[in-house]
C-alpha cells in the first residue's frame, strides 16, 4: 500500500486549485466593478430625478428653448463632479405630450432619465 501523493497527483490538485482560484478572483473583480458603478449610478439617478422634477415644475411658457439656467449646469458639493443637461421635446404625432430628458454626466459615464407628460395647455414646443 502506498503512502502520500505521487507527483502527478500533486500537479493535478494544484491545477484544479489554480483554476478555481482564477474563477473566484474573476468573479470578485466583476463584483468590485459593479459596486463602483452602483456607487456612481445611485447618486446620478437621484440627481436626475431632482432635476426632472424642477424642470417639470417650471412654468415658462413654450418649452422649445429652455433658458441656460434650466438646460445645463453643475451640481454643488458634494456632487460637484456631476454635471447635467436638460432638454424638452414634443413627440410627434402626439400633440399634447412633452418629453423631458435629463442627462447626468461624470468623468467616466453618464445616466439619462426621460419622462413624457401630458400637456393640455400647449406649453410644449409647437
């Protein structure tokens, strides 16, 4: 009866351990990238929602041309690395709809939020 492992058995065991380790490290790296992306996207989504709400609440008459104060800008600290751009459009052929679109951008990415609202008073662009 033999005692211990033969060198071939040791090599096979090390290969299996190595392959499992590479897979686990790859999954861990993907998880870290997803967490970093979520750290950027969650504040961006909240900031986009805030800008969209303020855009919808503004009663400016025809919305075809937003003033600069509502069409682009940067957020104050602690969100000063985020900037925003807002637009309004009138989807065709629906005469009483207006589409609000807000894009939040940062150094390595962006997040866009859009919403369509009923506009019975004709405040949207004609």
